C-alpha cells in the first residue's frame, strides 16, 4: 500500500467489479472524492467510497494521498471546464456534484485539483447550505429528466435507478446507501401505505424473485420520477398517459422521508 487515500481526479470515474476495463461497472465516483484504499493490482486500486461501496478503479484516474482532498466547493452547473491560466488549455471537464478546492477570483474560481494542478473556472461553485425541502429536492430531480439510464451510473452523464436517488439526496447532504435493496433496508422502519405518500417519499419495486430491485421518487397525485431507460415521470394512475402497468404490478412498498427531511 502506498498511502491512505485514493482521490478521484476526473469528473466522473467508472468503478468496476474486477480490475479490468471489460469487467462490469458497479458504480461511479466524482472528482474530489477521497476513498479508502483496500488493495492494488497492477494499474488498479480497490477502493471503498463514502457509502461503503467497494470496487476497482484504474489508477490513472486519481492520485494517492496521505490526507483527504480538502474540498469545500461543489459544482452546481450541469457541466463546465477548468482551464490553465497561462495557456487557456482545458485541463479538466466538470459536472454537477464534483468537489473542489479553490477560492473566488476575477468572476470565477482559482482551483487546485487533487493532483496539485492549478486552474481557473467560471463554473457555478458553492456550498449546499439550503435546508433540504421537498420542493427543492423535486426541483433538482426534475432538472435531470431525459438523462439516459446507465448501469452503475450515478452522475448527470447517466443514472441507474438507485444512483439517481442517491445522487439527488446526497446533493443536499443526505446520505443514502447505493443500491435500491440497501436503500429499502436502510429506510425499512419508515414504511407507509401508498395513499399516505408525500412528495419526495420513495417507492420500491420488486423483481421476479420478489426482491427489491427498483426505486422511484414520489411526486403528488400518484406520479413519480425514476430512471428506467432514461429519467422520466410516470404514474400509478391507470387513467394517466404516464401509467406504467409493469411497475404498478411490481410495487412493493413506500417509505416516508419525513424523519430525514423535516
């Protein structure tokens, strides 16, 4: 082992089940995320993320460090770039949710990336100080409508169902587990009937083995947002053009987020 942490140094990094690019992508990590090092194999590092998820990342996509990257700023633009001041060359792309070290300067931000490289951006950066409300969470979730489904994805480049839910809540500093079945177990004590659901509560659905395998974010009047094919709005209302009969048949239970949000 070289050091304590491996900090992701690209906007979005795929994390694999095995130390091989042909292996299954199990999740993703973000620029500025410092992960615990568990193992190494050639050009690969096995890491453990903040949500305890484990997987392999290619070591070209991050840097080893003794301390965590002390990020204080979060990217709140859908995309952006970091440029090298003396050449105006782009040295990194950015996406919503990236974490950075920097300070405001000249209408933008001077930045120090995890590898020590310095640059500047006019991308919107800040700190999430807003107390999470159901309206603000839904507003953010709706901004990703149309984003393609991506197995293992939890970024604006593509979401799987649970990655979408985790990403939305994490933006508001609410930590949920990574997979839908883990989220269901974590929130099990908050189970409610479907007719009791409020905006931003969660719906869970089973697969053919009666195990939770899908999750959606509740809206009003039986509508919900979820990632299936792409991030979309669908409904439990059989009279709605957005009715999803397949998911309705696989509905398992709902959970209230009241104790977490209020």
